[in-house]
């Protein structure tokens, strides 16, 4: 083999690695962004990246495109490892035609999607692009549809994660939308179907990129994103952390890691977590952090629908998905947003065999026209449906209120909860004592003293866990300090749980 042939390979590799050239790379850095390749380096274990299709070029001849061919065509694709475990990755290169999607670019992504599905390994997409390659037209639209199809086929089979690290507009938004998790980078990323210019033309509304689709909008208001991070480095290292909680595919169980936290660790401070006054809030996150191994909790959707907390933790090394009402926000009520958020999380866990731990302190569903007009019935039903169909181990702890329909929804015994515990402070009833007596003793409304006596009587009868425990709906009333120990024991008994739903093509969850 002549030296010239070897050098030709090196020359071609170097050209591909340079992407859109030094100037555009500098401009990328000046915006506070890493390049597509730098991002992959941060995301994957050092030296583990194996690139595919580095030499692919677009096939377009229109608008002078035949004079502009850049190897790789605006997306870097391949595989590598995170914590020694296989993952597939594609990373849009904004320095090459603004990361825009041509037919060839799309084919590279589809190829890597198919490889990930075949191998049974997660796929992570890093987005930083201007949408469809405008010079290409319909070939680009076809490419998007090919990607959406693969996303859909892979849903529930391999974890799919999208990180938005720059523009993500038009055709680019729907692939992330189908994936399991979307993370954004604050200030440098934005996501929308149509940008500010089109918005102005169509609706006369004047809005900035940031206010239309910035990280704060999607992580806090729309719930499209599951998290917003300060910069590229933080976003990528958090994705590495998330992968550590997940199985590589639905063909395997979630990972069990060595834990340095005692399985029988008691937390005396939990005995005073719930205040004496039932209307006083407390921070449910304190329970979560004291319960999981090493206080390591990866929260999903931390800034959206904060009245419910979702995230991953470990119990004696075993990954679990935690869903918890947050009494500190809107008293932990279930509304449209919290139902949507938790339902999607429950379904993710169920698809990937991740046991569910549900911590309940819920006063019911949110009343009002805003909620009813917004289809609270359908959205609340999503969470109900998700818990009902889930066949993973389901552990529940009621810490305080479990009122009305929300009691049923939150992984109750009646929805096949495997182990249902309550703290002595639990109140399991159709509604709060005050509301209850105002309805059933309406005739005594003019007599506050009689009403107060009725309220005390109702509380005495129902504001405790023992009626439900007496019926077998609660398996045991446990001391708060022993929650971690009891859950770990229960989880171990469910290691080989089997449960199947009736055969169906697929279900029809209320969308
Ligand atoms: C081809 C593109 C491009 C595109 C950007 N570029 N978007 N090339 N097709 N869609 C090129 C630019 O020409 C420029 O090339 C380089 O990328 C950087 O772009 P700038 O505009 O200089 O960058 P910036 O100022 O940061 O603005 C970024 C941007 C803007 C907001 C994303 O480029 C933009 O508005 N692009 C068009 C977005 C768009 O309308 N896309 C089509 C959506 S429709 P040079 O050579 O100067 O570096 C769609 C439909 C699909 O996607 C639906 C499928 C379901």
C-alpha cells in the first residue's frame, strides 16, 4: 500500500472533522456552544466513540449546492459507551449548512436509529440546526418522516433522549417530541414549530426566540422539555448520569449498582416531617432524598407542574422511578399538567421494567372552569390509565392525605399496587373533614358549634389509615423513620414479579 493512499484517508478524515471550517467553529464557540464533535467527546467515555458515515455527502445539485459538499453533511453519527455501556449518538453540526437536514443527512440518522434498535441500546440525539435543508425541498421532508417513523418504532424498546443545544425548529422538533426525554440548554437553545417571523406574519404577535421557545418556556411552561441546564457541559454530564439509571433496552432489567448506603438505614427525622396541622405544607423532596441511596435523585421535569415530583433514584442499588405529590406546591393537587407529567413518567418506567415507588399526599383533583375546559377529565384519566396498566412492581406510601379519586389514582391497591403502606399520619377519605360535613350536614350550617362537633367526629372516624388498613387496602401502617428499610425489603420480594395484561394490538390511552 502506498503512503499516498494512507495519507488520502487521513486527509479526508481531517476535512470531515473540520466541518464547516475554522471560522464557523469559532463562531460556535463565541455563542458559548461546543461543536458537534466536542459534545460527543464530553458525552461518551473517553476514546470510546466509533464514527459511522463520516464520508457521506449530500446529493443535491440545485442552487449551487454541487459546488459545496462537506463530508459528513451536517451530522456526526456513531456509537460509544457511557459508564462502559453501549449507546448510539447523532450530533447535528451547525457549522455545516446550519446543521440543516438533507436526504443524505437524514439517511445517516435513520441508519444509526436502526443500529440502536437492533443492538438494543439507547440513542441520544444532540440538536443544533436550522430545520429542513432549504435547497433540497421534498427530499428533506421525506428524510424527516423516515426519522419520525424510526423514533416511533423504537419507542418503548430503547430509551431515546434528545438534547437541544441550539436552534431546533420546523421539522427538527418532532423527532425529539416522540423521544422519551428532552433536555435543553438555557439561553442558547430554542424549540418551536414556526419561528418569530412566521408568527408575526400569521398572528401579528411579536415575540423573541427565547420567549417563544427558550429553555425556560419549555421546561417551565409548556412541559415540552424535561429539564433545562446551564450550559452544554452540564447538559451532557447530566445525560450521562441519567443513563446510569436506565436499562439499555426493554430486553433487560434496569441496572443494579453497588450501594454504599445501608439498606436498613433509619431516618429518625422523618417521624416529624408531617406537620401536626394538616393544612401546613412540607417538602416531599426531603422524604425522597432521605429514602434513596446516597441522596442521589435524578428529577424529571423539575420546573414544570411542581405539584408532582417525578424522577429516578435507587433503593439498595436497584433503580426505581419515584412519583410523589408535593404538598408545598398547590397543596400537591392533581391538575392537568401534573397528571400529564406523571402519566408519561409512569409509562416510561413500565415500558423499561423500572419499579415504581409512589409517595402520596394529595387533596384531590383541582376544581375550576380552567381545569374542566382544559379537559382535566381526560388528562387525569391518563395518570389513572398509566398506573392501572403498569405491571412493574408498584410500591406506595401514603404520608398524609389521600382523598377522593386521587386516592384511587395514586397507585392504590385497587389498581394492582403490590405493597401499599401508610404512615400513621395518613388520612384516607372521600374528602377533607370540613368539606365532608358541610355537605352531609348542610342542614346544620347555621350552627357552627354542631358543625365543629361533626367535623371532629368525621376526622376521628376517617382521618387515619386504620379504616383502609382494616379493609386490607393498606398492607401495613409503618413508622416514617423505617420507610427506606421497609421499601427495600418489599422491593426484594417483588424481584421476580410476573403480571400480564390481556392481549391487545395496543391500548387506547385517553390522549
Ligand atoms: C440551509 C441553512 C438553513 C437551512 C441555516 N442555514 N438554516 N442552510 N437550510 N434550513 C445556513 C445559513 O445559510 C448559514 O450559512 C448557516 O446555516 C448559519 O445560519 P445563520 O442564519 O447565519 O445563523 P443564525 O443567525 O444563528 O440563525 C440560525 C437560524 C437561521 C435561526 C436557524 O439560520 C434560520 O432561520 N434558518 C432557517 C430556518 C428555517 O426556516 N428552516 C426551515 C424550516 S421548515 P453560511 O454559509 O452563511 O454559514 C421545516 C419543514 C420540515 O423544517 C417539516 C417536516 C415535518
